[in-house]
C-alpha cells in the first residue's frame, strides 16, 4: 500500500505555534518580506533573512499570499498554517543540517553529500532510469560473452527482456502503455500495492470514448495501476531470478 510521505521530526518539535501578527505591516514592506520568503522557499536562500523573528513574518506573509484565492475562511486559515509549518521545518531543520556539514567530516563524505544535494538521483524515476541503462548494457555484454550461442542468445535473455520492458513502463510513468492494456488491468491482486481510492476511480471512470477531452478516463487510472504492477513484477524477478545470472 502506498503511504503518505511524512517529514522527519524530533519528539520535542512543535511547528504549530501561533503565527505572528502581520496586519500592521505596510504593503511596501510586506512585498519585500514576501520576496525574501520566496527566495528561501524556492531556492533555499537564507542570508537575506536576518533573524528567526523576521523569518516568521516572511513565511506568514508568503503563506497568506499563496492562499489568498481560498474563499472559505476556515479552509484558508488551515492551509496557511500547513504552509507555515512546512516552511518552519525547512528553516530550523536546515540550520541543523548546515551545522552538521561544518563538523569534522571526512572529505569523501563531504563530496558525496555535495553531489547528492546538487544533483539528486534519489528520485524514483532517476534510479529506475539508471537501472534500465544498466540492464541494456548487461544484455549487450551477455550477447557477446561465453554464455551466448552463435546467434547471441542465452538462457536468461527472456528475463532480461522482461525487466527492460517493465523498466521502460516505469520510467515513462505508463505513457507507453497501450490503451488496450490500460483498459484491461486485473485489479483483484493489487490492493497491497495501490490505494483503495485508485481502484475505485478505475472501476468508476468512463471509457476514453465517453469522456472526450474532459477529465481522467479509465485508461488514465489503468496506466497508474499498471505501472505499480510492473514495479512489483520487476522486483520479484530481481529477487528470485537475477542471482542465477552470476552465481553457479
């Protein structure tokens, strides 16, 4: 089952304390402080915010501005509080991480941290893309190795081809899955890997021919489920079959 990602917090943290009063701030100053908040939120720039107190004012103004289109007052206030809580997390946790980086850290660890921060490859599709390229590379190698016959075929080639095809589905987020495939997904065995609401949406959604250009159709939800099934099958093959490719 897909779980909602949560922020890592310490037991004594509480970012739900009241927002500062910003009603007395002039429009000109409020604009300047919002700009400082946006620089921090978007680019992580901290140096232009002079203190924690100024930070609290900046992010409150930014959160109010971001949610100004919410007509419902109660919903507006909740959304502002949620935004501010997230910005507080970035600010105070970021300060701790900056202090951690300044500690006596081995050079190679510093290098890895810098590379991970500036060019993150920990997003799912990035890792899958790397694995896809590796599989293609291995397939080409085995085709010309001692395990291949004179036609370039080898015993586990079908498993490699399946892995490559599954990774192609995953990397493309299902856009390369045909409409026929997406409309005939078996959803009876996916309740452990997808949310219940996605299955309900798939079962209730109209066919592509019935929606025209308005709203998600059955194929749209079917592709999402298909990708999750592809992920599960891919990991099963890796777990149960890949070891035999190298070990006697």
